[in-house]
């Protein structure tokens, strides 16, 4: 048994043409009011629902925005999505969410899926593997606007929502320096990401400003997840190359490092101090509580989707802009050592 009726079912019941039913339901001028009433009553009786794909084709509007995020392991992207969803709900659009699993191949597949679903625009934070820049440009050229947030594409001119990763990394490193730590290392993120490059640059410039020594071990690749931070810390412990403090690419790598520190019988911050980046919910729950750079995640989502709606709704669309939101360093126990300060 069919759940919903079709236009043809209504036409058969009323002994009129399918075209007349379609025009009546569309409230066209060329159908008399009596017929419209009969059609609407029969449609309700038969539980008729319009085909959303047909409506999209008819109206050339899907009222759908696509979203591509690299992962859901951390709390960062769900918080951004909350900001996006708030604006989406107010705008009358709907949101189609995909995850690239931190790979360019899956991201490409997601983008093509969104395109086939006739989204009117796309929000994206790119993968740690790098940029599908040719595909981004191809979609923009075809009339699908894109807004990048957090992890952005450097090769494509499009609206972007970021924070000043360089400045915040510089501040985070200076915070360790001002607290008396001398041997400071950096656990860096994926080399393909602009945010990784900016945070590393901020670390190095802060060290150079204060004339601190930098060697080949000062920067260790640690990726984005806690297991990589754990392995990076373990490697330093095994080499007996212990820094006094570490500025980590993000909170998960800091959590991984903290686990390795504790397993080795060391203490944070007495033996090794830690600073993270991205202010996950766990930052205030671990012991010691983690000093971290707090990004305006909810505001980032709100800002990104508003920029996208401007691109969709305004004719001609506004010139692409880069919006840099304010972040702050939340100082907690993991980076404070009274004996050194």
C-alpha cells in the first residue's frame, strides 16, 4: 500500500487531468476556485505530499546548505555546527552535514554529493591532508558559493572565517616564557594546514624575540589527535630530551602528552608544563586543568553561514571577505609553576 498519493491518483479520483491537478495545487490563475477546492480536499483525503525534488527543479531552489567538516572526534566542530544551525533555523534553510574523515578523497566525494543534492552553498573546513583547490574553484565557477572556516584554502578567493592563529600562538608561547620556562618545545600540527603553519610561526617568533635557543628538536610533528601527542611525548621521554614546557597544536595533542607524562611518573607543570589550543570541554576537567586558546566556535559558525547566505541571496553577491574573530588565552594550572615564575 502506498504511503502517499500522487498527482495521478488525485486526477483519477476527480476525473480531471494531471496537469489540472498540478496547476490547482500551485494556485494557478487558469484554474477556477471550485476546482482548486476540490483538488485540495482530495489531496488532503489521500494524504498527498509534494515531491521535494520536483519542487526544487520547479523553483530552482533547494533551500539547502551543505557542510563539510574534517572530523567529529573533538568537540570543536560540533560547537561550530551549533552556531551554524541557529542561523539556518532562522533563515528557513536546511543543513546537510558531511564528514571528510580527514582525507581529501572523502572530502571530494562529499562535495560532489552535496552538488548532486542541489545545495545552494557550501561551508567547509578542509582536511589535514591538504586542499582540493581545483574542485573548490570549479564549484564556485559553477555558481555554488563556498565559505571556508577555521581551516581555510589559501589558493581560492572566497569568504573565510578565521582567528589570528599566529598571534595566539605567539601569546601562548610568551605566557610560558614569562612563567620562567626556558626549554620550550612545540608539538606541531599537519604541515598542509595553514593553521599549523601560523601556530608554528607564532611559536618560533616568540622564541626568537626573547632570544631563546631553537634546535632541530624544538618542533615535533604531532598531528591533530591525542594518540599522536602521546607518541610524541613518549619519544622525547625515551630520548631523555625533556623540555620544561610544550606549546601544543591543539588540546587533543596536549591531552595525549599529559597521559604520557603521568605514565612516566612525571608531573605537570612541575616537570613539564603544557599549553593547548582550541579550548575543548575537557580542558577544565583534566588534572591539572589545561591552559588553552579559546576560539569563538559558536560565533564562527554563525558568521560563516551568514556570509554564505549573503553570497546566495544578494545579487550581485558581495566581494569575498576574510573575517578574523577574537580569541583568548585561558590560563590554568598546567602552565603555572610558582617556583619558576
